[in-house]
């Protein structure tokens, strides 16, 4: 059973702080990794994709991948109240199916 | 450019009925995937289609079926609805079947009474 694990939260951070979201996965054959943001009642919205070990930065967001440890993380710098949402980690398995974690709820306090 | 579109947005059915959900991918995308998301969980993979052929199937009963049309739009059909089928059904579009980023439509919220 291929699994993607996330802490359900809520993770509460003050406005302006760095939010750190973590994810582990079980399928060593996975090659593609994604972070989606989902507001309540809405569909998932892509934030970032990452395919190789290391860091990938896009604006206030940084994704980090460590395939040896089977670990993916997302850092959000200068967190804003509008960042309050559920963040879904998704891993594409070796048969190209997206496997999602259950999501981490982030609350950014004004 | 239009994103992924889905219809209807909301649907109420009773147990035992049948439902058809529709999805149109982003223009130029040839792959469509379907996911079921129940409250408090991440989306669960149901099907993937690429160039009108089924490329993957998740752990769902045979009551669930899908197809992709020549214009790359897709239908998800669910027969003999159960209360547990109540969920948000998401369609995702990608340019190819393998390793590509998937972009989600707004979803269809199905309530089975």
C-alpha cells in the first residue's frame, strides 16, 4: 500500500513567520512530487512541483526534496492570513497515479 | 485560456440511482484523471485516461466507470449509488499521461441521500 503521510495540524503561525509543512512517502520509485493548496470548499490548486533532490524556490514558497529519506517539505516565508488553507502533498507513483496525503491545515494569525 | 471545466457543480441523488459527471480538460491536454475526495481526506485516484484509453484504475468497485471522448473530454459514471459515494469528485487534466503536472477543475459535489 503506497502511502503519503502528513501531519493534519492545524499548524498555527503568526503573520510574517515561516510556515514549514512536511510530508513523507513510502514508494521509493516515485519521481514527481507536488504541493497543492486547497481552500475550504474549493478544489486543489497547484503551488509547486519538484522532481530532483534539493530546493526549488518560487516567490515566497520553497519546496525541498530528499529522496534518500523519502521526505518532501514546503516552506512558506512571510506567511499571510490568505495562506490559511489545507496544503496537500502529492506523490506520483511509478504507474503515474497521484497519491495524496490527507493534508495539513495551516492557520496564519493576523 | 479556459481551465478544466466540470459539470454539474452540485448534485443530489438517492441511493441506488445512477450519476454521470462530465469534465473538459485544458485545451491541448490529452489526459484526464478522476479523483474522489471525502471530507477531511486527500483526493483518492479513481481513473486515468490518455488518448481515449484507460491508463490506470484505483481501488474502486466496478460501479465506477469512465470513458474519454475523441475531443478528450471525459465522463465518470457511478451506478447503484451508496451513501458513502457522497464526496467531491475532481477531474484533473495533464498534457500527457506520465509524470506531468495535473491541474484540477472546480469539482462536482455529490450528495447521496
